[in-house]
C-alpha cells in the first residue's frame, strides 16, 4: 500500500496522539521548547484520516494566549475553546517549525511547553508537559471534552523538584483510573504512579547495568488489564509487570 501524507493533521513537530474512540477526534501533542500548542483533528469521516478534516488548537476561554507553563494551580479547571488552523500545511513550515503554532497563537491559542506523551482514558485526554511548571520539571494535564467546542483543562500534577519527578514523557491510564508516567530526565530514571487524587510515587527504577540513565518509554497495559508493558529505550528492552493491581494504588 502506498503511503498517504495526512497533511490536514498539521505540519509541526509531532510527538504523540490520543484518540477519543467515542467521537473519532484525534488529539495531538507538539514537542517544542520553550513554546508549543495542544491540537485536535476532527476527521471528515471517522476512522478515515486520509479523507481530511479540521485542525484546531486549544485555547482557554476568555483568556487569549493563556500561558500554562508557570504560575498554575493544581485541580483548578480552566474552560476551554478551540481555534481553527486555516493552513495546517503552510509552505514555510520547513524553515519555521512553529508556522502552525503561530496561526493558533494569533487566534488566541494557549501556550504550553514541550508536550510529549498523551493517552485517552476515563473520558479524558491526559498529556505531559515534559519541562512545564515553575521548576521546569514537568506537568501532567487532563482535558475533559464537553460538547463539540468546549471542555475543561485541569493541571493534576506539577513536579516541585528532581527528587519527586524529573521530566515525564510517555503516559498511560491504568485499569483503576490512575496514571503511569515514564520519566525522561537527566539521572536515575523511574516509572511513576499518579493517583486520581494527585498523589505521586516511584513505581519502578531502571537498574539495567550501564543504562540507568536511559528513559522509560511506551508504557501500556494488556487488553485484560493484567500486565503492564514498559520499555527501556536504550539498549532496547521490554519488561512485563503484573499485579495484583487491585491491591495497589493504581
């Protein structure tokens, strides 16, 4: 099968997607530092992304260019709206990686910092700002859709220091509704658990000899929810971790 470029989904520095299976809407993160956007793609035909659609960037209602990077309060919901991106494949995108972002910014879009992992679960999209927050060590966000154009954006965790969480990257929702965060920092790397109440804890540590500084990545549960799979990026190792999950915080 010949590859088909999905130009309507936006020409920017893509990182992750999360799909709302109820609507077919695809949410996209942009991995740019020090500023980037959070996007959604509304396909013209569900499950057929090549048929085109509409690209939009998240904005905070009545607060144009809201800056999420610092000065945020956990569990304080922000009302959301969406800004249309008129040209998702601008001619200057090759020389200006922020060409799509600048369109959204001109329409009042919100500013994030280095968005990476994203996951849909429990009716929400959860995503990480790897270097967001006052300490620059990471934020975990939740977007809960409401209707066609609204919803709520909530900061559910922000790292206050290296000993707590250092640069969350990949993310997944656990069978119990918690989160697994894959750390991509500059020292000893961990998988972290994050409960629905915003309580964080170290869940697993990378002790691979010679590669303890290599990031965790690709955490995901088996379809039956019994096994957690996670990777050490270098040298390329996949681990299987099993419960009993029902006896723990996740």
